[in-house]
């Protein structure tokens, strides 16, 4: 398996802990039945439109969208959860690679994420190590993995970050960190189109924090692209410079261009 040949190189390159990647364990015959048939990882710079496109895929096509942050939060809230797993010294609050691996295993190998045939991972993997961990899980489940990168220039995503808003009413968050872009009301752009409540800037879009997130993405994506090539993972870049509909069209076209999803997405595209 490729992961065992590449994991040493990956851990030496990993930022943060410098600790080794946990050993890959095979699925026990008593593990829950596999449900994931295909993983599609959607990555891109902050504010490029990942949440919007994956949210639309979920709404229109009923695919499941895995967001590590949300799964981690749910996992952490369980009574038996080891809180030490969630300690992090990362300035952007990223979890350690060990914890990420445990979460992926819990989600997909132990079936704790309500997966369907196709799982879209939003904003994951964020590093070469995370790509290798995900590849290991996909390999374990014998589910193909493809990578879609949404692309847009820095000035454009920075401008989007300055103007986008979240709705703390529609997406309440205990930590005051709502994430999903809200639609502005036509009459009052400071209010939510769905609930009429006041909108807020997203915490991670604050200018210094946004700059740090963007810089981290730009620093890490070349290694992710190279590894995708080395691992023979289907990879497509989708231009996200235009409006959300054209980005969605680009994503569905990218998916359709890749077997074995071609037929599925060809049929979906007729409904767009
Ligand atoms: Zn709202």
C-alpha cells in the first residue's frame, strides 16, 4: 500500500507536532458495514466558495458533506471523549495529525459519520499528511478518492472574505464561530434572508487571521498537488473566479469527467 511507503516522508515534512503518523490498522471483520463508495475532497483558499459549493451539492443532490471541524465538535461533546485529543498549540487551532486520523477512522471506518455512497469532504485535506491519512482510509474502504481544487486569485478571495457574513441565528455556535455563508436580505443587506436576524463577519475572516489562513493554504497546496499526482489520484482544478453557479458547474463537470462517477453526475447535471 502506498501509504506505508510514503508516511515517513510525510511525517518529516508535517508542520506542527513532528510526531509520526499513527500506524494504519486494518478493518476488523466486526467493524460496521462500509457505506462510503467514493470520496471527493474539495480544497481551496479561504473564502473561495467551498462551503457554498458543497452546501449546494448537499441540497440538490443529497450527498453527505464531511466537515472535520463539525465532526470534531460532535465527537468532543460525547461523555467518554478524551478531551486531551483536542489540545492544540497551532496558532490557527488545527488539531494534531494523530487526532485527525482518529476522527477520520471514527467517521468512516467505524461508521460514525452518516455516510452515503458519495462523501464530499469540505476543506480537507489541508496538508500533505492529511492527504496521506485520507488516502489510507479510502484505501482501507476501497473507495476511490478524487481531489478538486477551487482556484481564485488572492485579491479576490480577500475581497470575498471582507464582505461575506454568517448568521448566528441560522447557524448557532456555542463558541460564537458560525461558518456557513449567509444570504443577505434584499431589503437590508445586514440581515439574514432566511430568518431576518442580524449578520456578522466570520471570525476567521478577520484580516490578520484570514491572511494567516491564506498563507498556510498557499504554502501547503503544492505538496498536496504533487502527492495527488504521485498517488494517481484524480485531480481537477476548478476556476472559482466567477459566480457560485459557474463554480458549481465547474465542479460537476470535473466530477463527470472522472470515472466511475461519470454516469451519476451526467444524470445529475441534467437537473442543474
Ligand atoms: Zn438567519
